[in-house]
C-alpha cells in the first residue's frame, strides 16, 4: 500500500531548492517540497518556504539598491573625491550575512 501511495505522490510532489550567496562570500542552500494540485500548475507549499524566499529576495534587492547608490555617487562628475568618500561612508555597509544573490529552483529547469 505504501508503495502505491508513493508511486502516486511522486508525480505531484516536487522539491524546491533555495540557494543564496552572502555579501561575505559564503553560500548555502535549503530544500523543501511543494505539491502540484491541478493541471494549471497551482501549488501548495509551507508558508515558511515562501516567507524565506520573500525575505531573501528583499535582501537581494536592498543589496542592488545599495550598489546603485554607491555607483551613483562614484559616477557623479560634480562631486570631488573627498565628497564621494564622505557620501559613500554615510551609505554605510551591509552586513556580511546579508543576501547578495538568491535563486529558487522549483523541481525542474523549465518552471
């Protein structure tokens, strides 16, 4: 009976892998699952998986915004070198554990 249930479930149950790289250079991944519930591709998964993806994506967006702000200061020809350094210093630094890049893999490459 378990064997039959497994044969049915594996057609609908897929892994989701969340990978991230930090500003400090470390990388890691976490894995969860989701279930495809209909032919239109609707899925069900645990809320904490979606919350984690959302959090990491927001961190990645903050990292890109921080880089853009630094680039904007560096590329401003009206600013002196001292003023550029002062403005970049006021932008601060992101925590080394902050997400630099994140990706989610939803069980197949074509998703």
